[in-house]
C-alpha cells in the first residue's frame, strides 16, 4: 500500500498486488480490469464521479525484475508526518504489507550472493529475522531515527536497520588493582551513617574535655 506518489506530497492512495501467474493478452486484461472496477466502484459512484479507477498491470519474467518490483511495492512513501498528520496518527501501528496462501513448495529460483540485501528485505517483509529466520517481535512504539543512527547501524534498505550486537559482559569477576584493603578497625569501613555518628560523638567528647 502506498499513500503518496513517487515525488509528490499530495495524498494519492494506491494498492500494489503481486500474484503468481502468466502473461495476459490485452483482451483478457481489459475484461479483468472492467470487472475489478465494477467490484470496487458501484454504479452510483461512477455516474456521479466517473470511472477514474486506474489499474496498472505489468508482467515480470526474470528474478531481477521480480525483486525490483517487490522492492518498489514494499518501500515507504509516507516519509514525513507533516504531509498529513491526522492520517499519520490513524495509521500508527498498521502493517502495510501482507500475504496469503501457502509457501510450502520448493523455490523456483534462488538469489545469488549479490542480491543478499534484497533477500534480507524479503525476510523482513515476512516478519522474519534475515540472520536466523525466526519470527520477529515488532515494537509497537516507534523509536526516533536519531537514536537508531547513534548506534551506527547497518542500513538494510526500505527503512530497516540492523543494530550492532550487544557486547557481552566480561568473563569472570573483575579484580580492581588500584584499591587497598583497610584495617579492620579503620572507621572508613563503616557505613556513612555510622561514620557520621562516630564523628558527632568524637566532637561531643572533645567539647566536654575542653570544658
């Protein structure tokens, strides 16, 4: 789903659908478009506003063409909240991509190593981790981009970033080397409250001895 055009900040909603199929001759394509318009636009709307529903169709044959289309239809077009702030608030938390059917057949083609970045995007759009394939748990609260960029992330494309791995704690117990062990009778080993009480008592004894 795209809310805006490629270079325009004017709202222009359009829906992108990818289906598995073959080439459609112009006559068949025209008939399908006509049926889709009738399903989406009732005749009352057409009589008042006209039939302006544009249906654009392309047939992709090579893996490169398919991946290019997948990358295009899954990229974000609503990139600035100032374009339509009420709409942005209503869309918060919505998922813009979905799929249907079963994915239990063997792959028809594979991506080479040069297309690994595009393969990562496919995993992310399916809600899976591109590293291990496990299901991702998305955070419902958006994180400011400036905080993400402060972590020096890897840009995966389409607004996705991979944060660096969290450094594990050092192994074993840390042994400070710049501290000394105080004698048992040293007042500095007492808690602060006890040390303050001792100091008050010492001042009181000193005052009485002075009297």
